[in-house]
């Protein structure tokens, strides 16, 4: 059974690992050139590409590894032949899942190590900056492409593809459902679970010359933002009144700090002086955030979450295999 599984699995597995070798070579060549630099604006494409690669890998694993691994045999009926050759259903599934999970986790781990090493100078600078627009490694889009979390993504994608394949028994349909489900889970965890795996911290700061953005519409200024703590993932940047309540909308005396449609563009200093009235009236800015120091605790917690979901899907697959004909 082990030899048969390897024969069926080797082509997609070797294709992915060959691509990883190419990526690793590119990162090894370009990585040393980043050391000691303080401006990485010319690396935006490469930076984004490495993040994209780590998000695409679980999708490839779930859609092109896991689903065909199961549905190919269910559609052709070869699983029945195997089960009649002294191979039990559980052993058949255990071998396939064992090969798949091991290869998926190794592939994701290797790619994450390579990308994290390459991006380490960028991440180090982003952890110290508050006003350059750089994404720290704890920022949502970057977080999933660093550390150990990609291993959990890959394991979950493999288990999800197997479970969906056993449920639908049709390759194309199972591929589509697996991809949609994987994207949905990643988005839900990122938006609604990860921010609260650890209780967020709050910081109240005075409104001075630390304003970084002013948002408004034709009716006037709607909200402002102040400088973020270095390397933090900011969940909320709210203006509060002297009583501690969120000021929504902002008071009338600052709503006209920006001119209406067609008006002259004011100088930045003029706008800041106008907005400084907030501080004079006792208004402050409240930041709700996850500090950069929580990167590894959040990584471990999210990895545990995805491994738990992987275990649940694996349990479902073993229950489902008993009812396959």
C-alpha cells in the first residue's frame, strides 16, 4: 500500500517540491542584498510575491494533492480492488493521509523558513517604524506567511481536500468546494478569531502632531488616526471624548477643518492646527492593538487551532470511509 500510494502521489508532490527549490534559489541569491538596507521600496513585488506563494501553497495542496488522491480512486473504482487485497479501509486512508500530511507540512515549513529568512531585514525595519506604511510581520496579510502558521494551513488544506473528496466523490466539484471552503476559513480566522486569541491591549494618547490620516466626505471630517505603536497590529484607532465615549461623529468645531468639494487644498500644517482643537477640548485617541511582541504566542495559538481542525476533519474522513461502497 505504501508503494502504491507513492506511485500515485509522486508526480504532484515532486512538482511542488521542484517549484520550492526554484523559489529557494531565488531567495538565496537576492536575500543577502537586503541586509543593512533602510529602504525596501524597490522590493514590493518580491515581498508581495513571497506572501502570495505561501498562501497559494495550501490551495495547491488541498485542490491538486488531496482531492485527486481520493476522488481518482472513487471515480475509477480502484479503491474496491485495493480493499479486496487484504488492505483495510482504515489502512488505505491512513497511508494516504500519512503521506499527504507529512509532505504538506514539510513543504509549507521549508517555504516558510526560506521566506522568513529572506524577509527578516524588512520585518526588522517594519517592527521599528510607525509612519512609513510598512507592514509588520504581525499584520494580517503578512502573519500567515511567516513562522509556523503556514504548516497548519497546509495540514488543514490537505485534510479538507480529503474530507470533501470523500463526501462529494467527484473531482471537479470537490476541487471547487475545497478552494472556496479553504479561502472562507482563512478569512474568517484572520478577521474574527486571530484578533481575540489573546486579549488586545489598549493605549490612550493625546492628539497633538501625531495625526497620520484624516478621513472625510463632502459634509466634513469623519475620523482621524494617529501614529501606531511600532510593529503593532492596530485593531481600532478611535477618537474619544472627555467622558471616554467614542466621538462619532467628530464635534462640529473640527468637521470643517477640510474644505468642501472644489475648495482650495489647505497646507498640512493648517489642517493639523485645526485638528489640534480636539486635544484642547479634552479629546484623545484610543488605540486597540496586538503588540508585535505577541507574534510568536499568536503563531502557536493559531497553529494549534488549525491542527485541531485538521484532527476534526481526519476523524470525519475515517467515519466517512466506513460508508463508502
